């Protein structure tokens, strides 16, 4: 249990940040799922539009610190590879 005012404030701040970061990660996952759904349906135009939308979201996740740089790069690379294989 936190005893000092600073430790109590840190707990409050960590809870707020966890909510915000969770929302950010969830938003990124939603964008990735849209690409995967379009790829599964075989819709190349929708998949490429969704892929263009997911790239800045991944970059924003890296900038905000909720995703590791290599993780975002790997996800984008694999989605791009699946899109090109669809052709």
C-alpha cells in the first residue's frame, strides 16, 4: 500500500495511463483486423485501403510508446506481404 502522497499520485497516474494505453492498443488491433478481414475475403482494394490506414496507426503506437518499433514493423511487413501475395 502506498504511504507517501507521491506514491499515491503515482498509482492514480498509472491507472489513467493504463486506460489510455489500453485504448490505443485496442484501436491499433481494430485497424489490423480490418486489413486481415479484407485479406481473408480476397478483396484487394479494401485490403490496400485498410493497409494504408493501419500504417500511421502503427507508427503512432510506436511514437506513443505502446508498441515496440520492431513489432510495428513486423506487423506492417507481414500484412504487406499477404496483400502482395493476394495479387
